[in-house]
């Protein structure tokens, strides 16, 4: 339910129905993400804003002019990914993971030891923008000393193959157009597998019996996002080296013993709707993620009339927090968990207070996401979140003050440490009880009302929602 709830909230940002790209997904795929940002449904508030295009343009110009030369490698890679998003998201897209391998490190932890996957774009032959962006990235990251690019032809499909001596042996990159699609693959043989799925329907996920049945049962008529996961395959691939850790993380997320899952997110008017089909022990069950139209009427007064997109998650807020916490801790090493426990004991723990009784047990069974007020520059994922409080709002408010106050004390510089820069994060509490993070700009922020915890991208957005909730009975 935790994973599915996040997917439903992600669906708030987009409104275009997904194109059916399941024919491009090989049967042996472990994870497939199908999405479509490309269609214009006539409501600018439901489509990605120009902010992404503007940001990517500025980042590309900065790269070309050398302004990013002082950045670290990871920062430059992130900048180049952001710079590629407008080109990628202008087409229906399938993101595929066929398999992943890990290896243990001597000092603990794990590192990626192999990956095979692909991105398939439904370009309908309009490949020029994609090819141009690939060439820009090749100019940035390849050279004659280390890189070799080869043009190949197989079964009428021309593709380019890049190998680089600085990369692991498994990191073979291939790309090219195939029958109205554009395929970008990593891993030997992946390009051919996608081509085979496109040209021979029996080799694609679309013709696989379980997926076909789940797809018909679960897919929303106006789906904007679909995710398929074969968790048995992933457990087998990662469990060989990582032992029980993948299973522990899956259990924390509520996916214990789940063999396969298909999640679908769609829209009905201004509401995002989501559900999933999960297979466990050879049986399937359909699980609603968002509240039905009848049930969400009970919380409709908490949704501003100006919100053009909203999601009402049918989930226990306490369970959601517990699952995220437990999944995070399960993914960490034992030494990291011990360190976090010591920090909790030092800054938070108190025999007169219980995080379970005084905070989590006071939360209700509803989480709402909406886009009023809209973000000033139109970033769609920066929305307002309302968490239902069914118990004592005073206990919840005091608990949040305790938790965020502990974070505040943790980040206070020790005497004698160098002064922090102007963009160092600072957590503050305003006189009216609004907590907010300041990192140069102000936000995000949080406050508590009689029935809701209000979280938004800025203090003023929180205050606007708090006032609206107080004005409504």
C-alpha cells in the first residue's frame, strides 16, 4: 500500500492517458513503468509546466558554456538527466528493468554488479530530437581514447553500440529506431529482446496470461501511469548476494510473499484514482489505493474548491509512516541502524512521551494531496498534503514540536565549528506554530489544525490551507 500510495500521488502531476506500450516489454522483464506525459488534454493545470523545460534549457546552456566544470560528477550527471527530461517526456515512454545484480563490499554494503534495462519511446518515427540529445551527451561523456561507437544492423533494425573502457564490462549501451519506437538499452542483448517483443507479440508482456488478465481487471480507463513488478524475479536476483535484506524491505512495504503486482493510476475529473492487483500464494486480489467517490465525500470539505487535481488515499497515515520508516531501516546496515537508534535516544526519547501512543495512534485513515494554492512556477509535484487526525490534535502538535525540535537541535553547529553558508538548511518555528525549512528560499512547511496535519511547499501555502480548514465546519 505504501508504494501504491506514492504512485497515486505521482499521478497528480500528469493527465495524459498512457499509450499501450506493453507490446514493447519483453516477457522476462522484472519491472516495467509505463507513462505518458505527451498528450495535451486542454487543461494547463493538469500538464507538466514549462518550468521543467526552462530548467533543462538553463542546465544544458550551463554545461555547454563550462559553468558546471566545478561541479562533482554526480551533480553533472543529475543536471544532464534533468536536461534530457523534456525530450524524453514529449513521447509515451516505457522504462524497463530486465535484471539487476549486486556484489558485497569488503567493508559492508553492496554495489551494483550488473544491470540490463531499456527506455522505449513511442516516437512514431519522430526521432530527431531524441537523436540530437543523445549526440549532445556523447559529446560530453565520450572520447576517442576510451570510447568506441559501432553501427550495427540486425533483422532490418539499425542500432548504435557504445563501449567504454572506463565503464564495467556489462555497461554496453545501444540505441536506435525500431518500427516507430526509439529504443535505448543498457546490457548486452537487451536491444534485441525489445525488438523481438515489438515484432513478435508472443514474446511481449502484453500476451502473458497473468499480466493480460490483471491489466484488463485493474487498468483505469484514463490511465496516466502503470507499473508492473515481478517481485519473485527480483528477490532471486538480489537475494543471491544480499541475503534476506530485499525480502525484509519488501515486507516492510507490505509486499511480503507478493509474487507479482500491477499498479494503475488514472483520473476521473479532478480526482486521481488508483488500484492494484497483487498475486500471493497463487491467488490474485485487487486492492483499492484511493477512496471511492462515495467515501471521499466524507472528507470533501477539506479539499479547496480551487484545487484542479487531488488524490484521496485510502490508507492509515500511521501505517504509511511505519512502513516508510521500517523499509528505510531495513535497507540500512546494522551499524547505521545502531547509529540512528543512538541519535533517537539522545535527541528524542523521553519516558513521558511515546511516538506510538502520543503521535501515530492519534492519526486517522486518510491522506489527501491537492494543488491549491498552485506552486508559483508550476512545479506539479510540489503540492499540499493533508494527514487526517482522528485523536488528540494537541498530542499530535506537541509530538511534532518534539520531533522537529530534536531535528533543529541536531543541526545546531557545535561551538568552534566553521560558520555555515547562507544556503545551509535551517529549521524554524514561527510564532503561529508553522514549522518551515529555510534553504536560501523558505519551504517546505508544516502546521497542525484540529483535524489535519497540513504540509505544503511554503509557509504561506500552509497558512492558506489552515485558514480554509478553520473556516469550514
